[in-house]
C-alpha cells in the first residue's frame, strides 16, 4: 500500500499530486523524491537521518536529507512532517548523519543481511563538489590493520538483534573515497577478505571505486576476493573536471561501458553510482542507457542533494523541477526492465523508486 494525499491539498502538494498523476508515480514515491530534492527547512543539523511513515503507508522509510534549507517547503513540526503547513508523514526517529566507520543494512524483519564499511576514513576524504561528507560529524577512525578491521566487525556484532549473527550478512560494501590507486584498493580488498574468512564470514564484497580499471585487476579480484561486485562511481557526465576529484575525473565517460564489460567478463558482478541532477537531461539519459546493458546489479541512481546555496549552483538546467526526476525515472524503467534489472530498496537512501518500478510493486527490505 502506498501513501495517501491529505484530504484537501493546495500549493506544493497540489502541484506534486498533478505530477504524480501525469507520470503514474505513486504518491509516496513522489513525496520522498521531493524531500530528497528540497531537503528540510527545519534546522536540525546539516544532514539528518529520518525514519518516517508517509500517511497511509504500512511501513516506515529511512531517508537521509539536508536540513536548514530555507527555501524548502518541508518542515518538521514535532513528530510530523508538513509541506506548506499540510501534514504528510509521521516521523518515528531522527538522528544526525555521522560519518561512521560501519553500519548494518538490509533489515528483513528478523536479521540484518548486509553491512557498509568505511574502513579508509571517509570523513577525511577531500572528495567531490557534490558530496556532503565534509559536512558530517567525523566518528570514523582510519582503519588499516587486520585487528582494527576485526574490531569494527566486533562492534557491528554488538548491534545485531537477539539470535542474529554476522554470518547472516550476504553483502558487505566498502564505501570510501580514499583509495587513490588501483594497487591500494586491491591490497585493501585482500585484507578485508582475509579478515572476513578468519571470522568465518563469506559475504559478497562490494567496492565503490573508479580507480580499479585494468583487466588484470579484475582477474586478480576474481581469483582472490570474489564473490565481488564492482560499483563503478560514474557520478556524472558533464563538468567532471570541476565536480570530481582527480582520481575520478581521469576516467572518461566513454571508457566506462568497456570497463564494466571487462569486469563482467572476468566473472564479477557489476553496477555503478550516478547522481541525478548534475547533467543536462538528454546527456544524462543517453549515458545511463549506455551503461545499463553492462551491469548485473541495479545501479545506485541517486537524487542530487544540495546542502548550501553554493551547492544549488551545481544543479543542471531543469534539475530544480521535479519533472526532471520523474521523467528519468520513467526512461530508466523502459530501459532497465527488459534487461531484468530491478532496484533493491535498501541499497540507496535517496533513490527515484520506493514502492513501484515499471508498474510492479517493489518488495523486500527497504533500509
């Protein structure tokens, strides 16, 4: 079941409701998409994790959004999320979004099935212009030695529910912006796999990276690290020299389809990350269509979030209009669905999809 509109709608809610009808987008999806684009007007830290339940929904959704955005129509009034004064959702929990060293994901109602590790000190990354990492509170120490990574696993174990085990984890994703060379990334992957094996853990390892590029590296990963999924950090097509740090910008968009194809040819699972809102529409659409045939895991297609007036200037023409986002949602459905690619709801905190994809209900864990 998806959320329901307020009984009487005006202003932003009325405009969004019309857009949802025009593109056949469920109200929950449209509302949360708008929240990702606009952020919160309420000043509750620079960035906040909010577990909320859209009115009429049966399950809560976890969103991570900027706050203190004066132009946003969204505001927190006690435990209620309102749009231009109209209640639209109930907030069940909110906390500041810290740059932590690791956290559990993919809650299936009984156990956590995945985890994200930031073992190379994400808060020290001097990364890309669109990334909010520098705004987050740093609580992630740099982890280098085997015993330090083991300590991180032990800390995650303390957060498991009664009866839960780290052996429940099917995916562990390394999300970091601090491996600047292919060799450094490979060394770290070997260390992570070794420590996991020593602890009796055999999950698929994922790495968000743009520095692992050679066929030789893919073959080594297949031999020494697999099961493995490569999450290529594509991010954007235009202005890469301005928006991205050097290690990412040096990979050209036209090289990416071949890179993904070679990784897949080596027996690896493949995916990519992309920020919706940084590129002109047609350029974005054509680029994503070129990459999709080369992935085995639905990509993390994320809504661009602006945290400051300066970051507002990074948006592509038209990307301040929700129509830009629902159009690419529709175009990607038309391209990805025939390939058998479907979003996993837990993988992305600011996606284009929450309840349906290509007309079918999305199921499975959502946080």
